[in-house]
């Protein structure tokens, strides 16, 4: 969908440096090229050079008229979701991403579309019907280019309800209906930790934490006011790169200026992080954040050595003493790429249980719900392989002894930053005493431990220069 009014505003902001949006087909071709979905076998310097490290889902798409930026795009379940947000300032030089408010609005709208479409992805006819209804839904959700309601599922796909404006003029557009019943508030903090460990002296391990605060507020009234505070323990790492939902009515500017691109100093805002907002009717993500925590939750070492037709493997894992030793699940998966099925396996584990996958190309080490008192576990073994077939996994990166262990775990009622919601700090300016439920969790995401006896893909430069 195109918005001529937005394009006119963009031209006014940028003057002679304005890049016009090409036709839909030309834009799609340029976007697919930038995402490496076409012509990925051709090396193109502006797209494929090692200095072009993609740190986000924001791209600069090269067109005949110039480079379009910022194009927000990502893939989900075989579909591409993309939008071009308006930057309400000059584009030369390019402003920091955190200052472009249209990015968070565009992301919220795209995530609303994902939430609307993705439940039907396995039924092609149903998904086609939903995509066909999107144009009508966008007229309501984003009538003139500014998202008013990013909860696409709550909208009616027909035009019948467009005339039904809220009877209360104070009711915001994102509250599509009013709740009747006992007030209750549910808040869940989910932190995901990504990690790359190499166990090498000349290579620095990297890890990152990404947090999401999800809320569901069932409260009567057309525009109830809620204030929620995130708290950190004493000396806890500050939250950074905070992006808030558009329903937040005000926020301390110091909170938004803390960026992981800059080195930490004593002046960094460390909370409490207060969010006053008028909640949407359905579940929504109040904010996103990152944090620079001092250590990863699980430290690991993986060694794989090839001796003739056999592989000798050693895996050592240690849970950091600051981490809650209570998992919903914890397992290490050891894949063997570009090889045949495992025909012989001899192993010894100090703790847990080792299973062989059905296709006999993956070892699954189930550690369980607790580490032992020593907080250390180990696995040693010898693996032999048969002849490789088409059904066995291949990988262009993991060739020879370049291999990894990938960890999967979830720790309920725990966050790596220590971030939590104090129930007593939640203020609700509405009648009745609400029932408040809070929870938190830490989940692994792309948690890799590379074979220290072989070269591994890595980024030597800092994430942000």
C-alpha cells in the first residue's frame, strides 16, 4: 500500500536529496536483491562486502533513483514483511535509528500483520483470503500512513464497522473495544540470550541479551491509565536501546538515550524505568530492550578431533554461579554435517542422558532441570559414520572440523539482567482492585559453542564502530 501524502512529506523534508519510490515491481526486485533472495551467487560489493554486517532488520535498498533508507524488512514463515517509514528530518547525514520514531511504528504494524496472517500459514486458501482482506484492514489500521491500531486481528475485514466511531471521544484508536468484568493485569518479562563462544585466546566470545515486556490489561473504561515500573537489582546492568509501544503516554528521555552503541559510563540511566500508558484491548509488547550483562549464563568448551574414520568429541559446560539452577529444560544438540549416519557411538556423560536422533546425524544431550552441585557437566565420546545420503544434513559453513554445539534452555522466574516488575509499583487509575500477575523467563536463542580445534566463523570488529 502506498501513501501519496507521506511521499509528499518525505520530499519536503529532503528536498534535492529525496529519492522517489519506484514502481511496486521495481521496489520488490531491489528488495529481494538486497535480502540476497535473488542473484545471491553474484558478489556485489555494496551488499556482500564483510564491512556490511547486518545489525538489524533495517536496510538501504538501491534503486535507479538512489538508495531508499530506512527500509524495514524481515522474513517470517516464507513471507517477507516490509515497509518504508517516514523520517521526519533530513537524511543527510543519516540520523541514528533510535531517533526515527517511524521505525518503531512500522515494526509494530508489521508485527500486527504477522500476528494476523501467521496462524493460517499452513492453510494456503485461508492465508490467501486473509492477505486479500489486508487492504480493507489497513484502511482502518493505517488510514493516512500513520498507524492508529496495530492489532490487525481486532479489526473487522468488512467496511461495516468503519463508521462506528467510539462513543467516548477520549477513547484512543488502539482500544478497539472496552472490557467488562473483574480487572486484571498480566505482565511477563521474556529475556533471550544469544551467544557465540570460541574458547580461543585470540578471539573474544560475544553474548547479547534482548528483553520484551508483554502486557495484557483487562480493565474497564474507555481510556484507563496504567503506570508500570521495571526495576533492577543493585548494581544490575542498565537497560539500553529501549523501544516503547505507541500507547506509552510519556517517558523519561534519559531512558531512551542509553544505547549499546556507546560505552557504558556512570551517567547511564539505571532505573527504575517507569511507563505510563493507556493499554490496548489485547495482549501487546510494552517495550523492548537490550543489556550488556557481564557473563553468559553457561560457559562451554567443545573439542572435536578427527582421527582416521572416527571423531573424538569432548564437551564441557559450566553454569555460572549467579544463575538460578532451575530449568524447565536444558539440552545440548551436537549436529554432524556433511557426513553419513552415525554407525557407532561410544560415550561417557558425567550427568544427564545422551540420545541419538532418528536420522542418526544429531546427538541430543539432555541435561534436565538442574546442573549438579559442582555446576559442571561433561561429555566425551567417539563417533563413527557410514556412507552419506541425501537425507543427511549439509552445511557450507560447517565443513571439516568446523562444528558447534547449540544449547537450548529455559529458566522460569529468572532474568539475566535481574529485571523484574514490582506488583506494588503498578498503578491503575480505574475502579476496582485488579488482580495482578507477573512472571519472567530467560530463554536461549542462537546459543553456539564452536569447536576450539578448528576455525569458526566470527566477527572480529565490534558490533558498532
